[in-house]
């Protein structure tokens, strides 16, 4: 059962985040209004509604982007809309236009992630673009997925198509989802090869990298607690060394020391690459470092995942910084 209390800004601002997973709290003023609190401190308003015999959870939005009174005011309208059966539109729609509509109304991603998704759609789903949505069959979906090399990408496209056609049903363009009968692609989950001892060898191998820019960038993969795309795209103007902050993210002490020792040129990028851009994907150098560390098939994202599974998340930035420092000190104390 969800913990119940009167929602007010003071209480919501100071709600503790769970160590793992999420908690659910319920508003006493509007009992139909509830909130997820994740281990990363994200607070999201939602309501529950039984639709078609299934329990459906409808997201209203994140707090404090949506204030409490606004969330309470939306509950009745959301539940009334959810109870209505979608009306089939008389006008037909092409799959390309449906995808464009889906991207606007359903996809909430940063620009870089959005561009990556658009490239994947244009590459793998282009043959469906001119087709009328109502004419697309399960066999058509299976044929498209069968032409994608690699089970991981095929699986992601299967999930994306499932979501797009579900959106089409909600908008009234379809009655049934043609992706549902298509079996999911079997996934061979990759075992991440990094261990604590392997991380120690990796740090030693990075220290032998002759390129100072790459050496600092690879160390920031360990110190930065962020994926490689964000680390390599760091800008000087986003760094606040006085408050140990990188934009909205806290900086660990080791990261601060490393960044302060780098030469600050006139460019905007902390880790410059070719053509006036930032560093993107130095695969050859990384393979060389991984080989020196004796870790086969190690990716840069493996480092991020290894540390993120071990750090204790906290909504307070100072607490989060303390947790990051504590983990790094524990890892490097045994070297």
C-alpha cells in the first residue's frame, strides 16, 4: 500500500529516495493522485485506471515541473479520457507521418539521443514509410525485423514498433496492434567483463596512454559517473570548480583535480577532437588500452555501468558527491 499524506512542496522536496527501485506515495487531498519516487530522486505524478480489464498507470509529469495543484486538477480529466474508447478516424495516415507524430508526442530525449533514434528509424524502417498504417500486417513487420542484422538492434526495433502502433491505437488509427503476433527476437545478453581487479589493471593501462587528451578522457570515464557521450562532450563553461559541479551534476574530488590540471585553451571542449569538434569515439585507442589491461571485449560503457551499479544514489547533490567519493576511495584504496 502506498504511504499516504497531504502533498505539499516542503514534504515533496524533502522526500528521501529509496536505495533501489522506487517508492509510491499517495495524496490524501486527491487520493487518486500518486507519485513515484525513484532511487535517483526523480518524482513523478501518476494516476491508476482500470482500462479494458487491465490496470493502467498514466503518467502526469515530473515534480516540480508540474506543481501539486496542477497535478490534482488534471486527475479527473485524465481518468475521464482514459475511460473513453478510441474512435477510429476516417482519414488514413502513412507510417512516416505516424512516426513523426509519435516523435513529437511520445519521445522525451535529449537532442543527441533523439538524433540517434531518428537515424535508426530512417535506416531500418524506411520501407514502411510510404505504407498506410492500416495496411501494414504482422508479416510485413516480421519481414522488416528479419532484414535487420544483429539481435540487439532487431529487438530494439521490435519494441519501438510495438510502441508506435500502440500509439496509433490510442490515436484512433488502428484497432489492433500488428506487432503483437510477431515473436520477440531472442537476446543473447552480453556479460560485462569488468571486475574490481580488472578496473585496477585498466587504470594502470590508461596511465601508459601517450596521448594526454585521451588519457584524461579515459580517466574521466571512471571519475565522471556519466556515459562516454556526455564525458567526451564536456564544455568548459559547464564546469563550476568553486561548487564542484558539472552542469546539474556533482563532480567527485578526483574528477575535479583531473579537470583542473588540464590546459584550458580557447576552445569550448574539454576533450577536443578533430575539426573543431569534441572527442567522439576513440575505439582504436580504447582497444589498445583494454588489451594492455588484459580485458577482452571491454567497452567504454562497461566502465560506466560497473560504477553506476555500485554507487548509492542520493537526491541531494552533496550527499551524491560524498557517495561518489566514498566509492572511488574504496576502489583505489586497494591498488
